[in-house]
C-alpha cells in the first residue's frame, strides 16, 4: 500500500500512547478509529484528546475549527469487528502472546493490502509477526511518550517486512509531523536499548542508598537533562517502563545489566504508576 492509498487509520489501545497517536492522526486529516476493550477507557481518551487540543488552541498552535474537525474525524469503538482500516497501529500491553493473537485476528478481517504496525517498544518485530500468513506487511512503528508532542518515530523492519511497507510507514510518520528513523529488529531497537540504563542505573543508585529519588533527579537535571530518571518514569508510566525493562531483560537472556528493579516492581504492584495514577515516585494532584 502506498501513502496516497491510506485514508483510514485504526489505533488499538486507548491508553496514554493510543490517545496521542489517534490525536495526531486526526490532526493530520485521517479518518481515525480508536479501539479499546473497555468503554470507560474510550470515554477517558476522548476527554484527554479534547483537553490536549484545547491546550493547542490556548497556545495559538490550533484554531477552534482545527479542534472541532479533528474530533469529528476520530471515532471510538469497543467492537472488535470494527477494526478494519488501511493502516492499523497497535498500542496495547507489552506481552508477546497478546500482540500475536491480536494481529492474527486483524489479518483475517482486513484487506491483504492493509499495513499492520506495532507500537511495541521492546519486543522484536519478527517474533510478533511469527504465525502471520503475510508477515511482509507487518512493521514496527514506535512512537515516544507523549506521542502528540515527541517528534521521533522508530520504523522497524522484521526479517520478512517488505521494504515498500517500511517506506510507506516512514512516509506516514512524516505526514503526522514526525521524524522517522529506520531501525533494525533487535530488542529495544535503538532508543530503549540505549536509554534503558538511564533508568536501571538510577534505580540501582536508589537501591544502594546513594541518594534519594529527588537527589538523583536533581543531580541529573543539573547536568543538562530535562528530566531525571524518576520524573521521566512517572511521565512514561512506571508500569510501562517496568514492562519494557522486564521484556528486554528476558530478550537479552537475563543479562544482569538489564535486571528490573525490585523497587520499581513494588511501585507497579501498589498501583503507583506515575502521573496517570496520581502517584509514582512522586505524588501528583
């Protein structure tokens, strides 16, 4: 499928990433379907997208008409049989079996020309595509949080991904106002593999009592980083960040340098998922 043939985009998963992806697709002029199993997640997503667009209007980046037409382009559904589109982006939990099962269903109900893309941040594309009848039309399209603001998108080709599919995905990223970078299919791809130690070492320093959360963040920020590791984990989602670390730890055959932190696991177990839950390493209003 070529870029000019894409008119409808489906986004699966109405969490933090799915909301942002749906928003930028709508802003770019595409018809968008945002799907989630939970109706309450869709209601929350619609509210958050509207508020994000309001911020754009307040800052003079959008007009009220831009906001209205964008919202009119986005529909919300919890019906699985509605997931028919030209380009489908999955943004669900980082679990291989969940993703594989989902894409096998999508392949059955969509045109052979439809492109299937995963927003996975750590699971190899080739592994997700295993079992598909047409793995050549499957690709990685990894956005960064918050998706409606961050410019980078990693486009990852699996072993079987057709080059035209990867090229069309990169062109779509540009249409969405993003900067695509082509990446090889390896655990964590480029950014998460390199950045993983930013979080892991911060957590190790906390475990060893080198300093507290605020002290580590302040030191890192004073050296030029916009956010320290704990503020950034709260923004991304402590649960999401932990899931990616766990996935990479297993993908690299339990290499100690990727070992997940017990402190972070306790936060996840307690439901302290960061900004989205009101409490993570910090407390939020």
